[in-house]
């Protein structure tokens, strides 16, 4: 692994870091004995199998078999390189990461993502300075105040204004010696069609910086202040910005959602800011896209297994369709979601201004489950005539079919049959047919990663690695009997040598070992071994070592004998001599039977 950060700095950062604190920003963890448990952020699950050990400073999911230390968690969750993950952890603990030891080549190769984060942060400050300038930002400031925004909200969320120029931001970065090619990668400028230069993407718009939980700026949302189209313009997809994963306001909502165990999902930037303005900081919005499985995972990380999501949809047809699309996503993510329908003509912004947060929370308390909401909405829309009942069933059959818990699905069907006065058995058969179609299309299947598997020949070697991690007194025995030399799996052999070089490894130092393993498959294996309860004793160790020794001697002896017989058959006396000498050396070292 090529590193641009000195090892002693990495160790200092890791010593200062608490993996429980870092992961708690993404996952609701509950103490369970010596460890902490939560719902895995890497796959959908209903029962917590994601384990974090403060003692070992490691994590491991026994469901999808992903594990590691604090750095590898951020690498997996945020898609960071190792140096970027180290810098991210350092930033949380106020540790400065020196870069004066980097070679010129390493400086050039510094993470592109880190550069893009810095560029977006600079752009945010540029836009905010324009907004707060008495002359440049007067129109935009007046617009925001007219929309109910306060100076505190404008400053706290670093709202900004893009000047009505084609090169305002471009010129700003030109003065900072930032190349336009990087601005293009950040989605801030667009190349001209004639290939001659660039122009600003955002012009004469109010801007909303979009951040992650670590308050890094991922991109921007721009709102025009007139009736021109498009009304909203978001940053394009970039190496650090993905609309299907981002949630506006999450940097503020994360802690509030954890404390309350619930989170509100509204439809726009102003709705989020209005909610936060009235004290409902546990609110976020999608970025002009439908809810995705990645959104659900992020929401689940905010509220935990027992938490609840409230979807604040419009009561119009578009809102109903959005709810229909969301049901299977929440079902597969095992997350409870309710729907809040505000009075006609109101969105969260206007409702809160007129009625206040207390009445809003009353609506939330009366929110229907998603399936119930869709059934009632279909009945309201189509009525209970014969034709209306047929349309209701057609509207909700896929929704009911996507409910994975068979008991819950049956209860919904019973409720619908009573509301429609239709035979429950006939309705059940109709839903079963719809469920079969969904399974055939693969739409109802949850994407769970395959478990860890190893070749048969490597299983004993893996046991020995686990032994070295869990029962250090056997390390000297393993080295003294040259057992690592007989490993067939080269990567497990290297891991064994790394453990041996550490001597009698302490539990928390296993975390250091994980950082040195580049292959994610083997990193996960070591994390699994480290996080599994230790059941080794000397008698069990000796039994496994004897079994491995016997097997490896037999294998090496047979391989050498085959080579000798083949050399004799080909009358290659020189090779025969060499192989016989090798056989003597192996026998002297105890690696084969003499």
C-alpha cells in the first residue's frame, strides 16, 4: 500500500480515534456486553449483525462479512482512499497531517476527491460572500427573507448567490490558480461547445450547499428567483456527488434524528430549512430524485432499528406515486415508514408558518403506514363502486405483494377485503400472483453480499491465522516448527508473517494489521477472526497444528516424489540430483517425512 502519510502520524491518529464515535455518525449503535451492535450500513438487514469492538478498535458484520478498522470503515462507507480516510479521522480529532514529507510526485497524485471537496468548500464561501454583500446580493437576500429565511439560517447553512455572470466563479478560481479542468470535475463549470474555454454552471441563482454528515461540501442546488425553467438546477454527478445517495440537511439532521428516533423526509430545500427553522432539525430532503435503497440505508443509520421515517408527500397524484415507488424500498430495507398528508394547498413551509410545529407533530402522530395510506388513497380516488373496487385492487396489488413479512401482508389483505367487501381468499390469490411476477422480475429481492468462502486447502491455514490472533502463546511454536513456510495461500502466509513480526500481539494491535492488508477479501477475513469470540486453548491448538503438519508433509512429500519420478523417467540426472537434495533439506527442516 503506497502511503503519503508517515506511519507514526497514522498511529497517533488511530490511538486518538474512537471507532465507536466515528461509526456512530453513520450507524445507531447500542451497547451489548463489551461490544456495540447496530444495523449494518453495507447491506439491508432487520436484525443487527454489525458489531463494533471499542477494545479492539474494529468492526465486523456477521451478515455481509465486511470488517476492518476505523480507516477501512470510512473507505467502504465514503469511497475514500486510505490517505483520505486517515485525514478524515485526523480532522475529527484536531490532528494536523503533515504533507511536507511528500515527494513532488506524491503531491501531484494527491487524492482527486480531497481536491474536489476543497474546491467545493471554496465555491461555497464565494457564493456566500456574494449573498452577504450589500450590493451584489441584495436581490437574492431579499428573496430569501421573503421566503421566511432568517439571517441565522442563511449563515448556519451557508446559503449563497451565484452572480449573473458567465465567468464569475471561473475568474475567482483563476485568481487562486485552480485549473478549470478541476472545476469541471467538480461540476462547477461547463466546457463551451466550440471547445474554447468554460462558463459557470450556476448563474443568478440562490445556492444551497449539499453536505455529507462530516460537513464536507458534495455539490450545490441552485434555485432561480423568477418563473424561468428549470426552477432548480443541481450539480451533476461527480466523483464525490451522487444524487441517489445524498440527503440535503443531513449534516444538521443526523444528531437530532438519533436523539428522537425519527426523521422527516420532505421534498425540497426550503422545506428542510423551514422545518429546521421551527425546531424540527431531524428533517432531510432528497435531491430531486425518488427515494433509493441508498437513501433508506442512510435514513436507517440515522434512526436505528426501532426508528421511524415520516414521508411528507403532497396529497396529489405525484405524491401518491412517490409513495407507491417507496414501499418496496422500505420493505427491503426493513425500515418503518409513515406518510404525513398536510391539508390541501400546504407544504411544510407554508403549514409551519400558519400553524406552527405543534400542529405539524400532531399530523405526524396520526400518520398512516405506507401501505395503509396507499389503500385509503386508492379508495378515496376510485370509490367503492364495482368498477372502483377493481381499480383499487389494480392500484395496490403490487404494493401488497412487495410486503415481505407474510403475516403482515395477510393482515393488510384482510383489512382491504373488509374495506372493499370482497372475499379474502380471492384477494389473497390475486396478491400471490402479483408477488410471483415481482419475484420473477427480481424486483423484490434484497441485494445481500455473499458470505466469506475459502478454498478447502486454505481452511486449516485460516484456522492457524485465527489461532495466532486469538492465542498469541502459540506464535513461537508455529514459527519454531516452520509451519508458515508450508502455507499454500501466499496471502495468508504473508499475514501470518506480519503477525509473527509483531510478536505476542495485543488485541488492539490487530487493528494495525488490518490497515496493512490491501486485499479487501483477506482484510474481511482477518476482521472476522479478530471479532469472533476466542475459544482456543493449548490442546485445541496442538490438535490443529498436528493436523496441518501431517497434511502439509504428506502433500510436499508427494509433490517432490512425483517430480523425482518424472525426472527419472526423462533421464534428467541433474534434476534428479537437485530434487533429492531438496528432499534432504526439507526433511532436515521437518517439512516432509524422511
